[in-house]
C-alpha cells in the first residue's frame, strides 16, 4: 500500500511539473504569436506539443483543462 501511495505521489509530482511547463510554454507561444516571429513560433509549438503529449501520458489522456474546471 505504501508503494502505491509513493507511485501516486510521484505521478502527481510529474503531472504538476508538466503542467507548469505547459503553462509556461503556452504563455511563450502566445507572446511569440503576438510578436509574429515565425521561426520561434514553430520551435515553441513543437516543444509545446511534446510537453502536452507527456502530460497526457501521466494523466491517462485526461483532458488537460480538467484541472481548471474541477
């Protein structure tokens, strides 16, 4: 049982970390779109999608916006 709690805690830590990076990259992406720097927008969009993919792995595909509505 203790091992299961440790796993849940580790998953929550990873999810929190990924959510932090998700929010950070979303902010950067929005700022770059406003500034219209196409090459930087492409790079941050690629990174953003990678983080989103990792986030979905840790949350079993849960909608990324659920945390804002719960």
